[in-house]
């Protein structure tokens, strides 16, 4: 683990078009992992388009790690069923925050960087990293892997960010 950069606040907003794992529906929840840190949302019963709006805080270090998420269907009498997974590199978010500090730009609402869907990321649509209310914010829709359908919406904010030079 490298130098500590600060914290991020991850808001798990919602899911849409999640796969069915029970008879006609599922009881989804999300597990987030960043390094050795883990968080879990509440279970939303009988829903394929759940709304969580839950916030979680993680410490981030240099080099910026990858935020991983897994979606599961809660089952009562057997192991929970997997409903997909996704990951998001935090490097573009950290790089945009550094750029904002170096250039001393960023009037309210300034887009610092745009990240586009590629085959090596899980983005469902373009993701903008912006300067909003004095914070660097990224809004993403992640496509779930290893399943037929499903997307998860996240909002990520960098907080308590220290802009040290990258380690070499």
C-alpha cells in the first residue's frame, strides 16, 4: 500500500434491469471493495430496479486502486446467487483532481475529464468527472459483467484529497 491520498465517498444510487435469480424477481444487494476495505448495501426485496441511495467512505492510497463491486440476490435457505460484478479504476478521478489543483481552474460545474466506455472498463455510458460544490465528483453507470443484463449507478466524490506528487 502506498501513500495515503485521502478519502472517497461512494454513493450506490440504484440498479436497473438486474437479472432474475428467484422465481420472478430478485432480492439484490451490493458489496463494494477497495483494497482491504469492504462495504455492503441493504437488501431490496423483490426488485430488479432497486434504489439504495446509500453512502460509504473509503480511504484511498497511491497508486489509486480499483473499486470493485459485486451484486448478489439474497437467499434464505441457500448461498446467495451472483447477479454480476463490475470494477472502476479510480486513477482518472485522482488525475482530474490533481489537474484541477495544478491549473487552478474549475469554476462551478467545470468538467475536468470525460471517461468513455471501452472494452477494458465496465462503463455503460460516458462518465464525466466534474468540479461541483467545491468537490471532484464522478457519476458513473457500470455495466455488470458475467450476466445478461444489469447496470449500477454510482456517484463518487473525492474528499480530504491531498495532492502530493505521484510516487516514482
